[in-house]
């Protein structure tokens, strides 16, 4: 139920992104606001329920969370930039290469070949998504698809990093710290470039 709800909310967010851009806003602003909202909610939850967990983290764990957060933020920014150049459905189709990328990164780090069933399932899921979207169009600005590819790579890198280095940390805590590092990074870039624009 939690996964279905997460998928539903993410889908709404992706579909609404172009509407936000139409008001005059931009991807960097959207990522900044998204992170700010999540940090407030997640931080309040941790303060009420899991405050001591944050204090018990080692410096290395905190840095690992920060690094994974920066990689994830890069992917999130690329995804939202992609929506500014190409239809959401097309960018999402390219973005969903990330399961295959995650499988490949995991196998590469273990110095082994990926399992055949993993590849077959990931390809089948991607093919099913392509058939359901029915949005292939040669006239689409390929810049959006390139951003979708790097978004997938960022998410795959973040998932691989989290699964290998952060599995022993409470997931709420690691997600909070990842988001915090991402927020600091994207806010600095947004302000330095003068791109913060909440739109009309």
C-alpha cells in the first residue's frame, strides 16, 4: 500500500511539473521547494519519534548519506529539466532505464555478470511501459531524453550507494540526511545562478 501510494504521488508530481514551468518557474526552483517541504515534514517526524537516532550516527555514516543525497539530487534535477524539454511520458520512459542501470552497477561492483532473470524482468517492465505510453516521436527535442538518461543514472547510482553503504541506517534518517544535503546543494546553485523563481 505504501509503495502504491508513493508511485501515485510521484506520478502526480511528474505530470504537474510542466504546469509549474508554465507559470514562469523553473526546474531548480521546483527541486528546491520540493526538498524544503520534505525536510520540514521528515524533520518534524524525526523530532517527535526518532530524535536520538540522528545523534547516534557516526561521522562516516553522515557523510555517506550526504554523498548519496548529492547523487540523488543530480538525478532529480535532470528529471525535472527533462520535463522542460520533452513530454513527461517520453522522459519517464527513458528515466525508467534506472532498474537496468542499477542491476548493471551492482554487478559491476561485485565483478560478476548480471543475473539473466533480473535483466529479463527489467526489460519486460520497460517494454510494457513503452507500449502503454505509446509516445515515440522523432520530432521530440532530444535534450529532454538526454536529461532523462542522466536522471536514471543518478537514481541508479543513489540506489546502489544506499543499498551498499546505508543499509544499516534507519531509512527515515538516511532519507532525511540525503534530502538535507541535496537541499543545500540545489539551493546554493539556484541562488548563485539567480534562478529562484516561484512563478506567477
